[in-house]
């Protein structure tokens, strides 16, 4: 009789103690043993000497989401989760969005229905709050946090999404009390609106001007402002999709002041540049995102931040639209101005191979850095620690066998999504997942999908350790040395 449900043999396994040569076994969906010459399994898989890494956690992606402009993103949970799995991701963390005038609770319940039975990988939801009514603040957020939705995102820009300072502080205060992680989209709304109005008025509406309409100083200013609010409330924040050296410097500075500020960046800010916005025939629309793409000076700073720990999380910020069609990039015509193009890039399948190839493969990152920002830290910061993002006894058997020598030229026809383009067309990477397992079940192997149905589960997230208040529960204020803080 077999000792284990599954044994993956003959690999180089990345454990918390470093690389271990041997086998890894699972039973009941969790890791049961790691070592050499393990007893037999009901099923066996030969890793052929390749790397065995924890499944990736994509902690920032937009799936089957209605945007504030009325367009819906291109994916269903099934069509998004399949390419994610082929790219080595075993956990997705998209957003349940509250739109103005609607219920946060209703948004979550609707999202549960959309995801149920669809995803081939596990998933959890972040909350997006745009309408912090008393019902939202006093009832919905606390109840949802207790149910395992322990992260909330707010925007400092976009007319239909942004919170003013008082509303943002209300959300931060509730998040502190409920021990939640707060994600912040940090761009200065009024600065961008002022610039956009004047640029369009002077005829600078071409897509190549997008990066100038949302300049680095707008990101730096809003990042500092977000840090200021977090310092007042004494709550951890995570600045999403950091695109510039300037914003990263604000985050580094805040940490020296004792503010619990965390950072995320994305593949587009590492391998694409603002030069991609200067393409003919509306091709530049494929590269429009927010914050916009930057130049190589900022790319170098972000690579350094990933290596030195200043950047905690590497996510796709996947927000996919078809190029054509009623909700596509061309929904407002081929002559649309930079502010009339749906922002967002696809990247679920390419996220990890790009980082592995450009980071580990080119000596910018160690293998430990790669695992830290793609698996370990997302699990720690979003309440999945010990279950996801790690190959250790008792953790979920989310296992990816990496063929670190496999070369792939990325193209629309080589990927497993249903989109009509990729912004990474023609890029060659070295290193690609060969096999992806979720809780010990093979989802895909050697380019073939094995998951016939959506076996992914909705995860209950714990309250992140990083979100535990450093002081007492909020009962009033202390005023000392001209500083007011919660106590």
C-alpha cells in the first residue's frame, strides 16, 4: 500500500532552509514529507533534476471585474486561472469591488458566485472600498474581515474610485481595529487631472503622452501622502504597483521613521518602458497602464529594490482587455486620447517566467529573492502564512516543477489565455514551469491541462501578523511633542 498520495521525485527542492535534493510527498493535499528515497506514492512524478518551487501567489490581479468606466475585463475565473497555472501561479488574489452607491457585502457575494466552480487554482479576495458609508465601515468591513477577507484596497485617484482624505482615514482606522492590510493606489488625483485637462487643451492627447500626464512626481506625492495618513493612524499599508525610483525612496524613508510601509511592483515596470508608448497605428494602447511605464533608470531602481528587500511583493496587476471589441482597448476608437483608453495589461502567465529569466537568469536576483517576492512575502502579508507560498511540512502541496533551461519566445499563440495580444510579444525567456500542482493535484504538465473542472477553493485569510497594531486598541488620542496618535 502506498505511503503517500503523491511523490514528486528527483528534484532540487527550495525549502525555508535552502535547496534540498530529493523528493517531496503530499497526502490529503498537504506536504507530508521532504527527503531522499521517500516511500512510494499512489502517484509518482519525476522532476528530472529540475527545481521544485512553491507555487506562486499573484496577490494583485483584476478578474471578471466591472471597471469604473463601465467596461468589463476580458477574463472569467476559468479563462484567467488556466494561464495562471501554466505560468506557475497556484493562488490568485483578485478584488471584490464596491462601486459607489452599492453594498460592499453584495459585491463580495456576487464575486463568490462568479468564481465558484470556475478557477483551477485557489483564490482569495481583497476588498475595494469606494463608498465608506456607516454600513460599510461599521458593519460590512468588520464582518467580512471576520470571515477571512482581511485586506482592503483604496484609491487616491480616478473620479469614480478615489477617496478623499477624511474617507481614507475612516477606512484606515477601521482596518487598524480589524487588523487588516491596506493596499493603496498612490497617484495624485488633482495633479493628474490638472495636467490632463491642459495637455488635451493644447493638443497633446496622443498615447505617447500618457506618461507625462501621470508623471513620477504624482506618484511620489501620493505615496508620501499615503504614508502620512498611515503614520497618523498607525496602520500598515502596501503601496501597489510601484513604478518609480522616487516612490520607492519615499517607502524606504518611511521605514526609517517606523511606518509599516510595504511595496509591490509588477513585470511591466521591469521589462517594458515608456518608449513602448510611442508606437504607430494605436499599438501603444497595448502598453497603457496606470501608473504608466517609466524609463530604464527607474527599472534599475526597482530591480535593486527587489533584491534588497525594499520591495516585498511582485504581482502581475493583470487587468486584461481585448484589443478589439466593445470593452476593448479600442472601445473609444483608434483616435482615442490617452485618457480614453482602458488602462491595464495582461500578465498572469508571463509574470513568473519574466522575473525568473530577467532576474535569476541574469544575476539580478537570487533564487531566494525570487521565491520571497513571488510566494513567501505575499503569503505573510495577506494572511496565508504557513499554508501557501512555502514548501514545508503541513503547508498546502502547491508545487511547481521549473525547467530552468527551457527557452520560450512569448507570443499570443504560445500562451493559454483567450486574449488577442500580449504586450510581451516576441520576448524570449529562459526558465518556464513544467508542472503545476495545487494541493497535490496536477493542474497542468508539459503544456497539457489536466484540470477538467474548477477545483480551486476560496481561501479564508488570517489577519496578517504585519497588521497587528503596535499600540493599544483605538480608544482615544495621545498628544505629545506636538504629535497626535491613536491609542
